[in-house]
């Protein structure tokens, strides 16, 4: 009979390496993801929130941007965001309507204005950062996976 015979020498050591590789891979990729989310938050602060793009008065939005990473057994998630209540309004835009009165009333250049609604245009600062950093994030995660397998 013609055939191929395969004998694995050191199969217990090999099994142990594969078992350990899962933990090593997960922790390595979470570390890489955390670093990349921090870099993405930095990019947003530097390229989208520097100067006076959103009429910055307090620097609160700029300083609130952060990146974080988390991992489960099956996935690693990276998030870049802000905990400021008005961050989504700047990122996605909004329409503010009068609720408890017939009009919204506020001052513009020293003159009182009454309107039924105000449209705030989207001025995204997070999505452009993710778009700009996407390929670098992918490349660094790939490199981190390769490194974890060595």
C-alpha cells in the first residue's frame, strides 16, 4: 500500500503553544488596538479640533476625546469618542425645536432673535479621524498578530 505517514513529535508542547497563543494573541491585539485608538483620538484633536473649527471656548470637547479598547473571547473592539453631551451634535448635526414655548429666543450679535427651530450642521471630528487612520490601524493589528505568533 502506498501512503504517507506523519508522526508529530512533541505534540504536547505543540498543543500547549497553541493554547497559549490564543491568550497571547488576544492580549497583544488589545494592546495594539488601545494604542491605535489613542493615536486616532490624537489625530482628531490635532487635525479636526485645533485652531477654531467649532468656536472653541473652553477646550472641553478637545480634551474629552479618548480612545479605548476591550476584548472578549471572540472579538476586540476599539472606540474613539467623547463623553461631552454636545459631541454628537457636532459630529452628526441636529435640529433644535422649541418645546416649552412657541419660539427659541437668543441673542446674535447683540440682537434678540426668535425662531421655531435652529439647524446645527454636522461638523464631524471623529469619523474623519477613523477614516484617516483606518489603514494604519489594520496594518498595525496585522503586524501585532504576526508578532504574537512568533
